[in-house]
C-alpha cells in the first residue's frame, strides 16, 4: 500500500500504468478470442476410427456375410469401385488416381463413372516438381487440396501418392514420384499422406515395391539385396505408413522372382510385419496370377476385378484356399472402410472459391519447384532494357504434361505463350521454327524443350531429334539463349549446356505453372527449387544403365499383347545402395547437375556451424545449428541441406547421405539461425546380419551445404 501513497504525480502515473495494463490485457483477450474464433471456423480435420474400433465393426459385418458375398468383396467392381452389398449397408466406394490431382474419367471399359464426376479438377505441378520445392508445408497444402477435390467428387480412395524411386532417368513415371533420395521422399510423402487423409480421403501408397521402370513393367524382375531394399526402397513407405496411410497398392513387377502382388515375403513379411502396415492392401490393375498364392500373401483386394481369384470357390472346395484367409482379406478391406467412414460418399461439388484456393497452391508449388540451373552473368531476370525476346519451342502453345493414370486435364490452362506475352508484351515474339536470322537478331532467345513422359513405357534420355536440332540452333546462333526444360525427368543436355546462358528446369507445371515461369523470368519471383534428382551427362553414366535386355529397344505404346508376349527379364540392382548422388560421388563420375542443386537471384552465406556435443552415444540426439545470411540484394528462399558421412565403416557406404533439410525465407541482409536434430537413424545403416538398423561407432562428419556438391561447413563428431 505504501507504494500507492506517493505524491500526486506518482498517483497519476500509477493510474496511467493501471489503465495501460488493463488496455493491454483487454486487447490480448480480444485478440485471443478472435484467434479462437478463427481457429473454430477452420474446417474440422477428419479423424479416422482407431484400429480396434474399426476391427470390431468389421467383425460384426463379417459374421453376417455369406461366402458368396465374401468372395465377391475381395475383387474390385466396375474397374474403380469397392463393391456395395446393400443388404449389409455396405456402400460402393469410388477410387481414382492420383498424386498430382484428380483424374476425371467419363468411362472406363464401358463402365459409366459419371455419378462421381467432378466438373473439373485442378492440375497441379507434377509430384517431382513438388519434391523440387523441398517444402513439406507446401506438400501438405497441395495434398490437402487434392483431398478436398476428392471429397467434392465423392471419391473415397485416392490412388496415390505414387512414390517409387528415381533410379533411371528414362522411367516413364518419374514425374509421378518424388526423386532419388529416400530421406527427401520420406519427408514429402508423410506430409502428403497427412494432407490427403485430413480430408477423410484414403491415401494409397503405391507401388509396393521396387517398381522403377515402365519397360514391360509386368515382366520386369527387380533383383535387389536386403540391405538395399531397406536403405533405399522401404523408408518412404515406412514414412507414409507412420503418417497414417490407410491403403497400399502392390506393384506390377516381380521382386527377386516373385510377383509383388502375390508374394508372402513382400506383403506379409516386408509390408505388414516389418513396416507394421495394418490396413487395406490392393493389387495394381491386372497384376496377380495365382489365386492360391494371393490368398496366402497378405493381399486383400484384387483390382480392378477378380481374375486370379476368379476360381476361388473351386480352390476353396479343393482345400487349396482356406476360409480363414478369405475372412482375413474381407476384414482388412472392411477395417479401412469403417476407419475412414467410407459409407455414403456423395458428390458435393466444391465452389469456385475452393478451386481458386487450390489454384494458388498449384501456383506456389510451381514458383518454388522451378529450378534455376544456370544463369551466366545474371542474364536472368530479364532486364527492362531487353527489347527483342524471341520465344520458341515444343511446349509453348500446348501444355507439357505426363500421361497415363496420373494425367489430370485441369482447367483454365495457362500456356507458356500467353503467360510470357502477358509478362513481356510487345517485347516478345513467338516462332515455332525460327530462321537463323530471327535467332541472331533477338536480344534474348527463350527456347523450350521437353518430353511428354507416360506410364506404360520408358523414354530415351536424349531429346527427340527435332527438338535437339532446334535448341542447338538457338544456342549456336545466339549467345543469350535461355533454355526452359519442361519434362517429367532428367534429359540429356550435354551438347548445349555449355552454350546456353541460362537454364530453367520447369518440370510439368500443371495448369498454372507457366505463370510462375513468367514471374521467374521477369524477376517478380526469385527461384528457390533444387533438384530432387541427379542429371547425368550421359545415360551410360547412371547406376541403372543396362537395364534393357541386350538387343531390345524402347517403345511407346500401350500394346498389352506385346507385353504379354515378352518374357520376364531381370533388372539387376547391381549398384546396391549407391543410387543417385550416392553412385556418382562414390564412382567419381561428375554429373551435369547434382542432386540438391539449384541457384537463386540472391546469395546465401553459411557460417557458425555448431553441434551440441562432439562425442555422443548412439541413442543421443545431436543438435546442429548454423547461421544463414541472405548476402545478396533481394529476398529469397534457401534450402539448407545436412549430409552425414560415415568415415570409418565396415561395410561400403555412400560418401554422404542426406539426413535433414530446411527451407528458409530471408530478406536481403537478413540472418537466421537454422537448427536440426539428428538421431540414431541419421547415422545407421541396415545390417542384414542382425536384421536391423545399426550404428557403427567411430568418426562421422556432419556436412551442411546448399547442394550435394556445394558443402559449405563441416564438423566431425564421434559416436562411442
Ligand atoms: C497404374 C496404377 C493406377 C491404376 C488405376 C495402373 O495401371 O499402375 O498406378 O492407380 O492403373 O488407374
């Protein structure tokens, strides 16, 4: 009280102080209320039932099913449906592809699918472009948007994410996947799965496993050793499973001479026992052959209909198939059905506001996914005084996109021509096949090259001849040529890379990607993507080279008979764990552009690498921190990458492996402290002798850098 009995002035001051405190508390309260209201307004995120709850429901329905109903239930219906059994209130569930958005089908093999038709769906940049953003928050928003469109179409099961490994640049489906590194793939996939499933849509991890070529894909036999499987191929599936994925699709290929979709080792052992997957497993479309094996393998659902399981009644009578196995399959399908509350899925067409929001996620993905590979004497962004810009190329007046089940038409297509015209106006001219004179007289030439990759076949690493000619023509006749690559995978750039002054890798940008491209060319957006793949100089440099049987050639058609007639052939994963940069670094083969590489219009300076302890036990968590400064003249985003090197190892290990990364945004001049935590997994390798991950004691080096070939800071630690 003494405190309050001061002079008049003091009293006034105290009064003011009290008023101030009341005001601050009041506004803090109001602010918190508005936050609460804001949070409450957000759509509720879907919560699945627990395994035990779903299991109990599945049990009660299974008990009421006739044997005919059970047999019908383990095969798909009308190409894309889980079957309905009205007597038991089991509704049909529609499923469609895929990772980069909703594939709208009018019909499939004469089945009318129109009841589930969205009027339109957003064509997002391809998943490989999403991986090039290295932005897990964005991956989550992208997938949430895809899931929301599924809700709009009454689609219960999304047949994605596709997540096989980028082992060879020629694989026709690379655009659908997330690149070559298991750590980067895992982080993007877990964010993706959480996004899709937060909307109540099932995410399907596909294709399990080792499905890394489209060359006679039903006939390729992936020969892989155990350590390689565990270090390179399984971790992304594990990440998706741990993130809560409710379905897995097995693959077309064989693994070590057994078809994955009917392999006890692949499904029961690897997927269910080792990775702990408890939910729905489905086959890829027409990919299993032996009903007896399928029933014992841990597989649940044959898609798109029963083929291998067609004679299961007879097999049951003959005692070759057990009723317990059929019950197990049915129950597993039912569990996912109940956990994800898949009954009564209705078309609920989203309003245009939702499409608008989704388009902006697509745009942001393209902005952050386009990779600037080269920019000699800062030709980009194009300066205002550049008056004559010549645009040419293959995918200027049409969108470059990937084909097959993952194809998404999209709406409101932004063509490269239109977007660049809008950006540069009369300064820009377009010529599909410009003359030498036109090329020479331009201040800058923007030359697009690309490929349209597809499911069903692989494509050559080299560009088609006419495109190679066009780009050579440009770089040979104009030193200010910017090459814009639109492809779903790596392409051969060796003959023009040195002559091009700038190169932008723009992937398949989806319906609005060309807007992002225009923004990057003009400098309104600073590029921040980095390669999720290595781009080799020559295909023969790559770890997967030689996968095509001697004397055979690439093809590009859907000829099923040709595939049927083709013998099973072995794809020997002889490189073992040395995939992608792990291969190029250990073999000392210099790629054209390395993994993790991509430049910006600004510069970043790395300093002050510290670790929480220099000697740790294998179960300790190591804290790593450093300072990154934007030392250039404009704001930008940097992807800080942490690689671990095991200096002394009793088994051959890659020179280094990615174990952490962070994308940070910085204004020019701004500095940020970036922190990472590394646990046991970051230092371990898979040891087949003990069938587990294993950390070998000794010296490790923590490398921090801007790319796999651009390590800025390193520090040694010891594990004892
Ligand atoms: C593809 C799958 C796809 C399925 C259904 C298959 O050919 O390999 O990825 O989900 O078709 O469209």
